C-alpha cells in the first residue's frame, strides 16, 4: 500500500487533501490563504486550499487536481505537515480529516477560480489577520512555527 493509499483510507473520516502553499519549501516566509464562497456556512472564512479525495485517487493526486481547479496553479509538493490524528491528519468537523502538504507554486499565478473569491499572501506577522475557519486555526499555528 502506498503512503497515499494509507492516508486516504486510514480511518472512517472522509479524506481531504490540503496545501500550505508557501513561497519556499526550505525557508518559507509567506503563506497563501483562500477565502471560501461556499457552502454558505463556510462562506467568508479563510482556509488552506484543497479538497476532497475522490474514490480511487491518491491524496497527492487529489491535491494537484484541486489546486489546478481552484487556483489555476501547478505545485511542487513537499512533506506532510503532520496533524494530531493518529494517521497524521487534521480533523475537519466530524466527517472529514485533511492531510496537509507543504507546497510551492511552479506554474501559473494563483487566482480564485473556484470555491474562493479572494486569495492573500500572508507573512509571519500577518497570519492571523484574516478570519480563518476554526478547523484551520491549529494548522495555521503549525505553519506559524516554521514561517520566518
């Protein structure tokens, strides 16, 4: 079983792929945040871009697809940003769990194409300047520890 397969099927929580899109994978100084437009309960909240992993799809494959669909970019995928669940994922409510990868844009200019109406690059001192979705705040804390 590949790492992707293990992460996608590691529990009963539906797998989600997320990206901490930064300007540099080795020494990041900025994080890309995306403001949601839907569903209505999440509209206006800021999040890490990404989305649900489709059946038969690997987590990294889903991440690349989602970032292309949502932001119009291709990325270099880095290491996993480990979360608190036993399989290293981050809880998103009671039904979903997200595997978050560090990522860097390699092609395209990020734009709010789908599910978002605004993107913002945030420096270390600006990370909490936007109203993050509650489930994403612990991930922001983990990113903050690495941003310079």
